[in-house]
C-alpha cells in the first residue's frame, strides 16, 4: 500500500516541485498549440491525465515482465493503445472539441511527459504509487495549462473560457474586457505562449525564493542557494 | 577604463553624452516629420518619453537598481523616440505606450537592463506591435491630409473617430500593392511618375524625413558616436540587392535610391544597426551584420507580407551577433588568429 508521507511527496512533486510545465519544461509542443484558451488546455490535460494514469498502472503492473532492452517500444505500444481509446472517446463524445484539438490528441503518444513518467516512475514503482504519480503529474500540467490558457485568451481577446459551450452546451464564455478591446494578438501566437510561460516560471521561482528566504530568516541561517531556474 | 594601458587619450564618452547626441541627431528627421505630418509626432514623442521613463523607473525599482543614475542616462528616451518614430504618427496613445513598455520592460530590463539586451528594444516593440495590431500599425496618414492640432490630438487620445483618410499606405506598401494588382501590366517607372504618393526620388514627403535621418546620422558619424561600417554595410546590402534586381528588371523592381529613402531604411541604418549593445562590435562583424541586415530587410519588404522589413531583419541579425563576433574577433596585437 501507500504511506501518507509517500502520497504527499508524490502529490507535491506533481503539483509543484516537479511540475511538468514549469520545472521539467516538458511537452512544450501541445502547450504552445492548445493553450490559446483555458478550455482547450484543460481538456487536453484531462486526456493526458487519463492516459498517464492508466499507462502508469499498466507499466507498473507489467514492469517485471517487460524486458529491459525493449522497454521503450513496449511503453510506446501501451501508451499508443490508450491514446487511441481516448482519441475515439473524444471524437464520439466531444466532437467539436476534438476538431479543435485536432492532431494534439493523437500526439499524446509522443508527449515526453507520458513517456518520462512511465520510464522514470512507473517502471520502478508499484502500481498504486504509479497511478497517483500519473494523476498528480497530469493535474500539475492541468493547472499550468489552464492558467496559461486563461492568461493568453484574456490578453488576446478579453475573454475567459472561450469554447466552453463545446464541453458544456449551456454555458457561455465570459467577456471580461470591453467588446472594443483590440486584442493583443501576440498573446495568441506561439511567441506569446513562450513569453507568458517564461513569466510563469519566473513567478514560481520568485515564490520559492521568497519562501526560502522566510524559512532561513526564521532559522537565522545563511540564505540557501537560489532554486534551480531551469533544466536543459 | 582602469585596465587600459598608456598612452592615454582622453575621450569624454559617458552613456548620457552619447545618448544626448543621438537624440540631437534625430532632430532633423523629426523636423521634417513635423513639416510633413504636423505636430502629432511631437505628442507621440512626449507620450513615448513619459511611458519609457515610467517603465524604466518601475523596472529599476523592482530590480533594486539606482533610480536616478539610469533614469537620467537618456537610453530610455532614445528607445522611446525610436519607437515613436517607427510607429504610425496617428496611432492611438495606448499603442505607443504598449510598444514603449514592451521595449523597456520586456526587451531591455527582463534581459538585464542597459547593455545586456541581445535585441534592439525599439525593433522588438515594432515587431511585437505589428504582429499584435497589424491593422493599426499600417494606418499611415494619407498625404494631403491636413488636420488641425486639436484634431490630431483628439485622434491620438482616442476622443475623435479614426477617419478613413488616415489609413493611407506607405510608399513601399503602395508600390507593392500596385504591382500585385497590376499583375505585370503596370511598370514601376510609370507608377513612380504618376501616382501621387511618390515624390522626387522616393515617397512624397517621406523622402525628406529620410534625408533628415541621413543628415543626423552623418553628424553622429562625424562626432564619432557611431562608426561607418554598420550603416555603410546596411546601405550597401540594401542597395546591392535592390540594384541587381533593378538592373535585371527595371519594370518590376524599384531602383535602389527609392528603397534607401523609403520606409525605415535610413533610420535603421544610422540609429538601429549602430546600436552598440545589440549590434556586432568588431570591425568585420559590423560589416557582415549591416550588410546582411540590409539585404534581409530588402527581401522582407519586397517579397514578404509586411510593409517594411527593417525591424525583422535587424532582430534576425541580432540573433547572429554572438556568432559573428566570435568569428570576427580581431587578433591580439602581434599575434595571429588560430585557424
């Protein structure tokens, strides 16, 4: 089973410490392409969460049977089978959204976040922990993509949750800025996603630096080294 | 200069002095601009200056840097003026403010402030705004549009409606559109001679603004604020490409003189590619940097979708500066560069 401390560690790693978008900087291609609004970001993240949870479960269960030398092809086969299921599900249930997300649902197969968690975590840990890892890594990606998508559509068009009617037919997007807002088109284009992602990473580092400074001030210890800014 | 070796030559070069001279050198161009368009550009320069100083102060405060030292060095004002001169003169005030803030906050301070920015801030502002607001950024006042001071200020402040006559095309745009619409049936010499938007040797009126920049630039060179390599190479790169295509087919391509005095060519040649921070620093490097920037600017403005290519060309070449500088490092005196 899973201990409380272990669970908390997995949760914090996924949501904050090892956040896929802000710390591991993985999966930039879907990040740039689908975060033109919050809804798309959330829905692609949900698809990724499903794939990651089940893929982690499958790989963790089979980890002792998979030959080490050919593990990557095996992982990809498992992930590809799951993605096909999710792809067909989206096509059947959320067809309009499926058309918007387009190629990025099938591309979850090659999403390095999925492969990274399968290889780095599920391949070495028991099934329950692996499922939690998949879910929380996915939720970490979800809130980042939702925040980035929300910022981009707010700057780019003054709306929030554009396209929510594709998921919940009754709901309408929020128009937060006046209708004659000209729209910062740059925010909707890939460079805008890079710039805003950079700002989010800076914000995360700032929060951590401040927390570390407060922590060391309480203990009256010398300032700890600055947190890692990025990973190459 | 504590690391230099004697004999010493006294040169009075402070950032403030250099920036002040650059501002003075912009004045002939601005004077011609006022003569052509009216006082709107003065208001734009004021808005840009104010926004730049506010943005600079904010970022200096956030970065805990000395406020007075950097606010008075004039570098923010130079950036602001270049942004204002590159933008259409009747842009709404917020467009200028957004451009200037993008230049100061993102392109300058997020990269580490004065002397650290890999890209020319004014050109970043232009690129960001023409990508974000393509319609507003191509609304140049039509020639012969005579608006009173109050009308111009009203348009910039957003109080008066933006009239149709304001959305004229730049000479470069007019030429490109006419050639595209004519589909081979029209030729450049006829267009230049007949259309109202073209003057003696380039765009009507704009040719004198460019001449103003040329005079200011030559004065900067004479004052040894800038060196000749980058501007000369920029003019050379632009003229060479324009000249080859013009010689090959004078019916479809404008002459080099037209291109030199149109758009941002001369402003770019003397005030943008000479940027000591984002440009190349070596003798041969400046030649390569300027030449390629000029050539790329020509390609973008003639074959690309944007009305002018100077900003994108300069930014592209800014990217190459570390590489250029590495390969054009002058040998240490008495040594040979390793092959």
